[in-house]
């Protein structure tokens, strides 16, 4: 017999198993989070402005 409550529990267990594996894959495969990209862009802008100031 089909039991939707058991199926929902199974899906949660599958999610618990897959989430760490997916996070590990994302970290090791070179993907970056948007926040990290924005931080790097801000640092790059700051460094570029410092170089321009040194040239003047």
C-alpha cells in the first residue's frame, strides 16, 4: 500500500545523505558562492585604486 508519509520521510533521509556530498562537490569543483565573488571584486577594485594612486 502506498504511504505518502513514509515517502516524505524517505525523501528527507535522501536529502540528508545528498546535501553533504553536494556541498563537497561544489567546494572541490571550483564553484564559488556569489558572496565570495563580490568580496573578491571589492578587493580587486580597492587594489586597482591603490595602484592608480601610486602611479600619480
